[in-house]
C-alpha cells in the first residue's frame, strides 16, 4: 500500500464519538536481533484502556481494536520491516488500516483521538520522498519507484537479444555495428520510459544502476532534465533482487542527502555567518526573530 494513498484516505476520515487508535512503531531489531516494540504496545494498550468503563460501546470498540492490533503484529508483520503504522476503530465500520516500511520509523508513538493521527505519517513521507531506481543491462531494464521505504511502482523494458546465428554470414565489423545499434535503441527506449515515469509520478531524483556497458549509453541518451535528477550511480547486476535494489539505492539517496546537508551548512558558515547575515544558538536566534530579522 502506497503511504501517500493511505494518507489521502486517513485525512478524509470523519470524526467519530468512538476512540480511534493510531500506532507508529520502530520494528527494527536491536543489536541482539530482538524486537523492542512489543512491550511498548502492551503497556500502552493496557494503560489507555482505563479511560473507558467496562462494557461501554467505547470500551468494547477499543478492546476489539487492541486485539486486532496484537493479531496483526503477531501474524502479519514481516521480519524485514523496520517500521509500521496502524490505525483502527472497529465501531466505525470496522475501520482498520496498516502499512509496513523498510525504512525505520524513529520513535514509537501511540495516539487516541476521534480521528486518525496523521502528522507522524506525513512527516515520515516527507522524510523519504520518492525516487526512481533504474537497473539495466543491454537488453533488459527494471524501473522501481521507491518512496517512504517501500516500492510504489515497477516497470520493465525488454529488448530482443541478438545472437550471431541470427545474422550469420555478416563480417565481424558489421555484426558489432548491428549490436551497438540495437543496444543504443534499447538505451533510448529505457530513457523514454524513465522520462514517462518521472513525469507521471512527479519524481525528482534518479539512481542509475547497471554495468560498465549500459551506464555510459544511458547517460549519453539522458536529456538535461533527467541528467540533473541523477543523484547516484551504482554497479549492479540486472538479476539483483528487489529488496537489495531498494537497500542499495536508498543508501545512495541517504549519502546524497548527507552531502547536500553538509554543503548547506558549509555555505551558511562561510557565506552568511561570516558576513553577519546569520546567527547561531537559541538566544541569538530568538533575538533576531523578535526583531523581525
């Protein structure tokens, strides 16, 4: 389930007199390989239940939701998940939504209200904007759209494989030119599909992955608009499993973000702070804001 689609549904949820549970969990294993979120969930579910008297409609709805949340975490949580968000209100047409992420949610949160609490989800989505990971060789390409720590979409471009027996009798030079033309046409088709995906999904970042043959061909075909979006290039085989593609490309995205953050800080320190157009520290910042600067 795409997090953006879930967020769109959650914000249209009408207020209800019954309790709506919103749970955000960091499901990463610790250094000993153990999960630490289960104790948090048990403690919060038990403590919050005291808000309602037994056998009232509100308490009955809450108890059903608590049971379903426990069942979901026990039976449906993937071992590879590093984050999860759950929203439940059984009294409101058996409402239950859950999503898992490969990217971690930093802290556990538990909310009770009359609507789903979506701030943490919106923050999470904003922290992991979508990007395209393109993995290609000279006749196959896989385009993955990853966002908020999961795959949103996948497309493929497959071109015919040409063997020497298909064009027997040709000279080696003519054969090589034929192969080069086919590969170049494949690269053009891949770039055309990449252009469509980035426009349709409003993507602004691209990770290219492949071998030493296809990567230069792809870069040669990229228009300036797409070239400016490439933030990382990886050596990767076309048979690499999807979860490994996501992990490697996400590391490339994080490294890019870290470099950009460092550049912004360096620019702030060198350009603005030294010329008196910036301040650091809570006190000086508060004074500048108070003065309307």
